């Protein structure tokens, strides 16, 4: 069965090869702007204090620019159990790590959770299990995301804290601005540092940064004011991976307000991400948009 699976590290390598395929004739790198699919990824598992485990997933959107919307259903499902277990439905470009978790019991054993995604006519799967070689912790995450953990003080880093003021579910009409406020803080590790001044940028900028984006729903119908920086890798601008990009100053009150406006009715999940360059904390709010 292993030969037919898209196992995590193999799937990620394939995703990167698809994104930056090499042509034999010219030797040039092809970067796809649009038209490519999204590959699910199993990042690994972590153990909770009560003995249960979290299976952690991310994804690779093989496009540089296209955001892909795949609603929960036959084309975006988890199994066994409910096909909807909190997975994203709006996929940002490039590699997005440690996006959501599924908690499984202490006696999960050798079972698996499978995430199936079909987009652009292609179906791919990520198989999550408790195999020992997939264990992850904060140190691995920091090294994976930001190259942190070499210095002793970096190994003391803790994830930022973030919460959204008010109710976890809101209702608003089409075209009516909805004001949301996140409150975030960090331990100051690592010290703020801008991304490298030129390409290639090996790692993103360090220091607390906070941004809102669409996690579920048709993100093409949502507008944020002020404009939010990109939370994914983009060397061309407005991203923590852009050469020279530095985190904006953190407000004294730790508040990060945003106004969201929706062009179409539906149910959306907006996410705010607090990121210190190595570790990530998210908070979500569900918005029911009426006619």
C-alpha cells in the first residue's frame, strides 16, 4: 500500500518539483502563476498533556498567485469520521505549514486519518499516523519555518498569544463593514530581524507580526482594511519573505483591528495569525453573511 500513497515528505518533494519544474531543453525554472492544484501535507504529530495526540496538517498550493477555493465535500474531506474536521477551504499560494490539527485519542495506535483534496482535476491525499519518525515539537517547527533554535536563547522561544475580542461567531450583511480586533503578545524571542536584503531569502523575518486572512469561504469576496500583508512566501513584495521586509511596530495596546467587507452571502471563517518568525498561533472567527 505504501507504493500508492502520497506520504508526507514524498508529497512535498513532488509538490516542489511541480512548482519549479526543470525543463530539459533550456534548464530554466518554470514558476506556475495559476492553473495548478493543491497538495495536502501531513506535517507530523505531537502529544498533548492528557496523553492524546494532535495530527498536524498543512498544504502546498503549487501556484504563485492563484488562491484556490475547495469547499468541504467530496473534493475536500477527511476520513474516517466527519468529512469536516476543521480543514481549510481557501488555499493561499505556496507552502503553508502547520495549518490545522486533529486530536486523536491516546489509544489511536496504528490507525490513520486521510485528507483528500481534489482541485484542478487532480486528487491527492495525505496520510496521517503516529509513526515515530513523524513526531514534531517546537524546536523542529522553529527550524523548519525560520531557521531558529541554533542559539540557546532561541530554544527558549514560546509561541505568541493571540485572541479575538468578542463572540466567536458574528452576523453581518453583504457590503456592511465588520470590525474585528485581535489582541496579541509575544515573549520577545527571537529579537526582531528583517528578511535578508536580497533573494534568495532562506528564512522569513523575525519578530511578532499579526495578519488577518480568509481561512474558509470564497476569499475573493472578502476585503480587508487596512490591507494585510501576505502570510505565505512571496519574494516579490508585502510578505515576510520579501527581501528586507521587517515586522511593523507592535501597538502599545497589542491590538490589531481590521475591517472586513463581504461581497457575497455565505459562511466564512476569518483567521488571525500571530507569528514570531519561528512559531505560530492562530485564532478564528466565523462570520455568517446575509443578503
